[in-house]
């Protein structure tokens, strides 16, 4: 009996197991059907994409990350039991798969919404022993040079770039309520105002019908209704949209060129803004400092960063054979420096950065930013493929609430070639070149390169601003603004020389003038120009004429002829090299009190024979008359005017010097360090009446180093010499900028305690060093103090100074020493969208030329700069 029951039980158990196994096998086959799992990860609150989110199938059996736009896609052929969506700073969402029906939603791309946590980075987990994140970061640092694409690789790629400037309302609902409240309040005023206008029209009607209509119209529109219309306009439009397709080629150490193939700008045909999308973040995340909007942020993967940043290993992901470590970083509270916070994804293949998100942490900055970078393996190398950056212009107050202006830059790299066959001749000295007709690209090309189609808001912006641009001729104004980079303002067929409009110095007083040059609308080959100026202090007119011709040459040869009747400060270093529109040299010119009147004839040729090297060869005939009491004794003769004929050469080398070619115009857009200038001039005796046989040379070099170890170091070297006896205008003054005032303006690369004309030399050399000592020791809206030490040292030698009568000068052959301490950004005052930063420094001269009274050796200097 028991045997039969047991046998029956065993049979039923076997049947149940077979049935269950068959059912499970059937379900697995069903779940294991190959399909494409795809979609987009979005923030549940503001619906923006979440980059680098994790999509994990069956608890790490299959894993993939969303890209920089929050999109993901992967072919799945495994039996699926669960799908987990997670990201640092967001709540994890887990989707359980129990039946075949649960997989149906994934048959098409889905939007997955994650809720943001209150603390985005979360609290740091303290572990016993060494922080494992530090071990990983040290390995990243060890491989940093190898993984930096701009250090070891030649490359070429095409990129689609987009920049959008838009408006965001931090509290949109409250903003709108306040507008309606004011409209409701103003409606009573509107009725009363309408009655008053009606009575006025009846009692004293205007004679003009146009004026009567205008008064009637004023009763229908109030400023608050205008604010409401503005609000709804910017809900449907952006301020500005620009797109470009570019090709970049690069060869180390400094051969770099980007060619704009296509460009589209709302309201414009001019391609000036084509490179905006790539200007706001570095190309790679491997420099010690990231320079963004002229502010230096210490990179979390720089030398010694584990002493300044808090790193926390948050997750470990598996992608094929590679392991990905997810590490958060944020500045240590006790460390005072300009830092970042965010998340870095480190791939164990070469311990390279695969993804990174970083944002600024300064609560008092007026422009915040966030950058995102995605890297992919191209062969055996890691290379950036997607670059995003957002700039937020904060704290713009209106009577209805805060408004933020946001600039969103997006770059997508395609057709990437690593170590292609590139040669130096492939680089012509232009860092940015705009091909002709870049604004006439067909839609089919844009569709090919766009990462996503334009959305409705972007399309509306193009349609509206394009029509407005044609109506008001925006291109005319933008073309005029382009000339500002070269101190010229385009006006029809001529360029106005802005540098001649308004000047000031202590000799001429206020100097006003006007200058014109023909532009490419008259001729792309020839250019003619001239200027006229008048100084109210010396009551003297000055003028000049010039003509230029461009030669068809790869080295950009140009021939120039010039005539000038003007004044200049004697015994100063001068180079033709490019400089900022407003720089330290311009401040020094304001102090000029001695001038020499000169009449100059000059023929010259300029060229760029080598990458980053520009040259000028000139033949010059000049007449000089000092406008102060001075006599030069030459042999037995006493001379107060001088005539010279000289042949000169000047070379200027600027590492990674950048020029942009816009509408046949070559515009200087900056250079990296080092920058070196050299000039050589030879007097030609007995040529056109020249009585001076001399050789005059001068050299200047500048270098700035931003590193985690030295923070911010700058060195400026200059030297010069004369062989032969020459009058005072050809010699060298010491680089003094003191003019009898203990409190004055700080002028870089000058001695703050040396008088303007205190020393004179035939040969000299000098050095200025600036070294940052501390990061800001506290931060407030009114102060971000940083301490710098500045050191100056110079030697100068002169013989036979008695030949120069009327000058009370001596040389400084025993050495002039000066040291200063400068506190930068000691006080900063908020303007509309920027800070004015005031610097304070104290300087002291010492050594052989120290003055008898100690307080006479001190100078207090004030500096001014702008930051965001």
C-alpha cells in the first residue's frame, strides 16, 4: 500500500518537474528573444537629459551607459529578469520582468525619468585604510600624458557644433503671477489715464493726426503687458542659435587648424559666431588647470589633487572586458582654491577618463558652468567624441523676479582619424578659416551631421530672427564689430581706425583724431589709408599716410609704404607684435611726458615664413627733433635735430598664435605662451644724409605657467643694446612707471618705484617675475583675496653720458632691485553681470640705488580687472 502511494508520488513529482522545466525553458526562450533596448534617461523635474546614467540588465550581467545626451541603446539576447536605471545624484529605478508582457514597453524607445536626490553627490563614505579612489586617481595621473590626445597624437575629425543662448526663469510660476498681478493693478490706472487723455484730446486736440493716433494707442498698452508678451516670447524662442560643421586637423606640438565648412546663425549670414560652441571648455580633461571664462579651475586629476579634493568610489561597472570606476569629487572645505565638483568615470583600459561631469562650486560667481565630456576608444587610443558645456548668467533681477541667461554649447565629433598623414605644409598659420559660402549649406548636409533634429523652439527662433535680420540688416552691424579685433570699425567701403579716435598722455593732453583705410569692398589686394590727430596739450597737428599691397604667396607677403608726422616717447622698447586692445603698455603711454617730433618715410615688407613666426623688413628715413631741452655733442658739433637712415628687421614668435580668416580679413584672436620678439636695426652712414653708424638690437620674452605645483607663475625678460654713438632717442630708459606719486596705478612689467626718466643706458637687461603664493583664503561677494609676490631686477650700462646735455640721468650698472606683495581681488564690486576687482600692492626698492629716506623707497599701487 505504502509502496504504491510512494510510487504514485514519485511519478507525479517527476511530471511536475518536467512541466515546470518545460515552462521555464519556454519563458526563457521568450525572454531571450533578441531585441534592441533603447531610450533616453531624463530628469523627472525639468525633463533635461541625464548623461552617463547606468542601465544594468540582470544585476551586471549586461551593462551600458547613456551618452552625453542621455540616450542609450544595446542589443539584448539574454533572458531578462530585471533592468536597473541609476545615476549619481538620482534615485535608482528598477524594473522587474516577470512575464513576456513586461517586455513589451521596450519594443520601442522609451523615456525613463529619474528623480533627483536632495544631495546630488551624497555623503562621503569613510573607509578604514587607504581610500581606494586615491589608488585609481594616482593611476589616472600616471597615464595622463599618454591619454592626452593633444600631447602625443596627430588627428583629424569633423564636428557638428551648436550654441544656444536662452532665457530661464528659476521660479516661473511666481514670475508669471507677479506679471498678472501688476497688470490687474495697472488696469485701474489704465482706465483713469484713458479718461484724462480723452479729456485732453477734446479740450486741446493736437494738430497732428499722427500724434492723436499715438495718444489713443498709448491707452491700450501698458509696460506690464509688454512684460507678459516678452515672457511668452522667450517661452517659445531663444535669444540666439548658431550651428556649424567644421573640420579640425592637429599635429603636435602646436600645429592646429579648424576649417568652418558650414555655418548657420539666427538673423545673420556672417559666420563670426561659428566657433562659439567650442570656446567655452577645454578639448580634453587632462590639463592641471581648466581655463574657463578667463578663470583658472584646479583639475581634480592634477598632481597633488588627493590633498585638495575629496574622492569617493561610488560604483563599479563592467563593460565587456573593461571595468569602469565611478568616482565623485569635490573640494575639501578647509582648502581654499578655485575648484570643481562632479563625477569622473575611469576605464581600466589605460586608466583613462571615459566620461566626466564637472561644475563650478563658487557660490558667489555670477556665471556658473557645467561641462560634460565623453571619450571613446578609437583603435588603441581614447578620444573625446561628445563635448557639452552650459554657462548660466545668474542673478539678473527684474521687478517680477530672477531671470537667468543660459548659453548651451554642444559638439559632436565624427569621422575621427588617429595619426593621419599630416605635414607642416598642411597648416598655413590660420587657426580658424571660414570657407566661402559657408552660410549656403543645403538641409541635406545639416541632417547628415546633426546629432538630433532641431526642436520646435529652435525652428521658431530661426524663422523669426532670420526675417528680422533681413529687415534690419544685422550683417552690416556684425561686419562692423568684426573690425574691433584689429582696432578698425567697418563703415561701408572704408575701415575707421579706432586707435586714432581718442588718446591721452601727459605731454599731448587729450588727443583726438580720425583715421581711414580702404577695405576689401574696394580691393582685396590693395589698401590705402591715412589719419589726422590733434593734441590739445601741445597744440600740434599730426598726420600720416599709408599704402599696402598683398602678394600671392603662401607666406602672406605684404608690401607697405608709410609717411608719418607725429610724436613718440624716446628711448623705449617697441615691437610690432600683436597685443591686447587695451593692455599694460597703453597705461604706461598715458604717463609719457617727454616727446620727440619725427617725420618718417618707410618702406617695409611683412610675411609669415614659418608657423607662429611673423617678420618685418624695413628701410626707414627719419628726422627727429626733441620737444624739450636736449643737445647731443657729436665730436665738436652740438646738434638738436637728427636725421637717420636705417635698415631694420623684426621677428615675432608666439606659441600657438591664432588667426581667423573671416570674409577675406585676417583677424588676430590670441596666442599661448611663450611669446618672443626680436628687433635689429643698422644705421646706414652717408645714405640720404645719415651721420650715425650704429647697430641697435632688442629682445623680449614672456612665459606664463599654470600648474598644480606652482599655481600661477609668470616671467618677463627683456634686453637691448647699441653699438656706436647715437643721440638720446635711440637709447634705452629703465622701465620705470613712478611719476612722483606714492599712490598710483599698477602697471605690469615695469618698476613701480623707479622714476620714468631716472636711468639711461646703452646696454641693459631686466627681468620681472610674478608668483602666486596663496589661493583665496576666504570668499565673499565683496572679496576673494589672492597673494602674489612680484620681483624685478635690472642692470643697465652707459658710457659718455656727458655727451647728452640737458638730461639729468645716470645708468644703473650696479643693479636695480624691487620686490612687491600684491593682494589681487581684495575688493570686488558687482556690476550687472560681472565683478570689478580691485588689487592692492606695496613695492619697495632696495640695493645700490635705494633712496636715503626709507619711505621714499615705497610705493602703493592699485590694480583693476574684470571677472565673472
